[in-house]
């Protein structure tokens, strides 16, 4: 597991009431709406862990001034679960999240949305990632 020792001089793990409430809500969300996934980066494949799913609508502006509206499948993942070779890492484009959906193994590639980072944090304590992905179908990233 990955635990940040200190940030801005404050020892993490000493949760305030808001952080405790967020953690309790996150635990319930994972129990009620969690999906089992694995993370692949290069040749490494993680053990299965629980994430939740959301989506983000975003717009991309083209050179001809047209706007393309698109949607990403986002995985909400605890920072301590985003591990590569036992080391906590941040999501990077090209990481692949695998999920079984209706008995079919589905691959979702991490990618940056319209020039943004491929992830954001869900909480002030930066303990939960929101990872932006697109489904990979026959080695083609859908919607790109």
C-alpha cells in the first residue's frame, strides 16, 4: 500500500472530520457500486482491486473552430491502490484498466482530456484519483 508521509508539513493519516466523512462515504460507495479492475502498465499487471465508475463530458476545439463533444469513462481509484510493482504511482497516458462487463473483458486506456492531465484528485487530501479513460476496441481507442 502507498501512504504519503507528509504534505505541506502535515502528517497524513491524522484525518479531520471532513476527511473522515469522505473516507466513510468512499468505503460505502466501493461496497455498493464498486467494480473489480486490474491495472496494466507495460508488462506489469496489478492484482485485482475495487474502483468505482463515473464519466466526464468534455469538449475539444478543432482547428476549423468546430467543437467535438465527447465523454470519457472515469475510474475512481484510491491512490493507495494505484500500484505498479508495489510502488504508488500517478496515472499516465497508456496505462490500461481492465474490467469485466457483462462477462466480457474490457480494456480502458488512460488518456488526457483536451490537454489536461489524465487524472484529477477527488478530495482535498489527494487520496483518491479520478482517472480518465477511453475503451480500447481491437487496439483502437474508441472516440478518438
